[in-house]
C-alpha cells in the first residue's frame, strides 16, 4: 500500500516544483535548439500545468518567451513576446523579445514599427548584449523604409559597437554596410516582369556551419540553399529563389516564427 504524503511534504510541494522549474525550462530550450519543437511544446505545457502558478516571475517570463518561440502562428508569437516586454520588462528575456518583435515586423514590411522596437531596446536596455545586433536590424529597417543614409549610419555604428570576437555579427554588419545604398525595391527595368527575391537567414564565414544550417532549414520544410562565397568569403544561407515579394514576405514571416532571423534580399537581374 502506498504511503500517504506527510503534511510537510504536501506544504512544500509547490516550492519543490518551483525549484525544479528552471531545469524543466532548460530542457524545453534544449529541445527547441535541437529542433524537437513538438517535444518542447509538450514539456512546456507540462511545466505550465505542474508549476505555473507557483513559478517565479522570471520563470513565468521565460515561459512566455519560449511560448513565443514555439508558436505556430506569427500573430500568437507576437502576443507572447509583447507579454514579456510589457509585463516583465526587467526579465532577462525582454531585450530579445523586442529584437524578435522587430524582426517579425520587418518580415511583414512594417519598418517603422520594427524601428520602434529596436530603439526601445537600445533606450531601455543600455547594457544588453544585443545592442550591436539591434543596429544590424535597424540598418535593415531604415533601408526598407528607403532611408539609405540612415541605413549606412546604423551599419557603421554597429561595426563600432560589435565586439572584435563576434565574427559572424561583424560579417553581417559589413555586408549590411555594402548593401545599405541598394534600395530594397530595385527600380523597374523596361520589359522586366517584376523583381525577384530570396530570404537570407545568415551570412557565415564557416562553410560547413552554413551547410549545416541549410540542412536544418530543409528538415524544417524550408527550401534552403547556400550561395557560393563572394566578396568577403561569406557563405550566405538563403531560402527560396526568384520569389515574388508577397511570397518572400510570407517566407520571412514563417522563418521568424520558427525562431530564425530573416530578411528579404532582391536577387540580381540577369542581363
């Protein structure tokens, strides 16, 4: 016969579950990083049912942040990220939530809203490690808005702020500086059927890492490929080829919802 729980254990149970919560959320994040999103959702739901009411404020904010990353719908993800930012602005996840909100609105073609989130990140989180990366996306927002001088200024400032050891971020900022004078919407050419786009996820100096990322994207259902390294020796991981603008935006939105960074690039016209 099973021995009943003592009163002391019953009273302490919520505390014990709360103490285990960070480990449970670590497992959720690990499953997410490994691409096991279904497992991650199940573990997060189990955590919510068992621990949610007794969890610390920081763990609750972390659970909202993870719910945003695991959301199947971009609008749902936005709501969870907003909840982190508005209800738990002092949590360790608020700055990243703001960055992801900006990426979501860039994917939707809303550079003004994206800029608002990026400037808020920089204003309210002066010690955030994401400040240099925020300038990469601010450059993209300015470029998308047609403010090319401001796009170049943001990329330049980002290079000044990015740590020397942040090789991939510095490479992305250097590429942004090269592209900042190129409008997102190239001028039409007589007889041209329309601009074509792809969606860039990363520009990596390591070719093997780029191929691994492309493989993970393909397993997730994206038409990913790696562009041969050009200037600067960067391997650009992209999704889709020759996409019309609306399809490129939808692809970028899906990538952001899946937890990837994504921005739309115009493909060079063949002469």
